[in-house]
């Protein structure tokens, strides 16, 4: 039998994962990083590349902030966090330019703009500065994966409607090993250009936000029904 002391850490890890992937998702829950979200998600491949780069910065920055949180004076913590994040973004930028140059050319300025992504500084301030290195790393990973998932879903929606493909150019942008992702879903499809352009990004994002609200409302209603069924004090 699992004791309460053993169950509590599992609840904590589950809550962190749920917050990052769904409840407090960077895009759907916090409405942050909308500039790169709308700009680079013309294809699912671009969204995947941007999401993985941001995930790397989120995870490592959380670990570093958690590791040195007791060494930083409260008055200078924000500048220190920004310097750490900027250093990591520079390393990611140089790494992509060296090993995934085609993706680097596509993402362009938006890689450098990861520095001003409020989600990264926000997690450093609200979570990593108050928790252990391991918990902070897991929080950064879950937040990054949630962000990546939404970029891929948004990019996939726009790409399928816009050109009838999915993960087009994956072998070129992410390397030959990712060629298996490339799919041509609709043969002889002439495309719907608006979906790939900025208006299509706003429409697709609005649909995702509306879908999350509907799902959350149904989950809340189901929880209320279960509570009413199991609570003996609830009047029939």
C-alpha cells in the first residue's frame, strides 16, 4: 500500500506536469510568447524547431536559477536571471546556426527574441527561485513541452489547411533523420493561402483557445457531478 508520504511527491510531480502541459500552458493558459507563436507556425516543422529551442532554454535556465538562488541578493535577482537567459539563448542560437543552419535561417530573429519571452523569466521568478534544482528542471521541461506541443498543433493546423502537407521540409530543416515526419495529406491540393498568412494564425489560435475553454468547462462540470454523487451531505 502506498503511504501518504510516498503519494505526496507523486501528486507534486503530477501537478507540475499538468500545469505545464495544460492548466497553465504558456500559450493557452498564460497567453505569453504570442509573437513567435503567430510568426513561426506557418508549418509544423517551424513550430517544432522553435519549441525545442525554447524548451532547452527553459529547462537549463530553471536549473541554474534554482542552483544559485541562495547566492543572489534579492535586489539584483532579475538582472542576474536575464543575463543567464541571454547567455543560454546565445548558445542555442550559435548551436542552431552551426548544426541546423537551414532551420536557423527560417526562424531568424525569433531565436534571439527568446530572451524576452516572458514565460522563461516568469518561471525563473515564480518557480525556480523557490524550489529545488530537480523540481525546477522538471517544471521547465513540462512548460517547454507544453509550449512545443501548442506550436506544433497550431503549425500543423495552418499547414494542413494552407498546403495540404504536414511537417514539410523536416528533413531539410531538422536533419535527414527527421524525414519520416514529412507527409503529403491532400494530393493535388491547391492550398488556402490565408491559413499560412498572419490572419490564419490568429484564427487558428482563437480556435485553440476556445477549444481549451470548452474542455475545461466540461471537466469542471464532471468534477462537480462526481462531488455531488459522493458527498453524503449533498441534498438529493
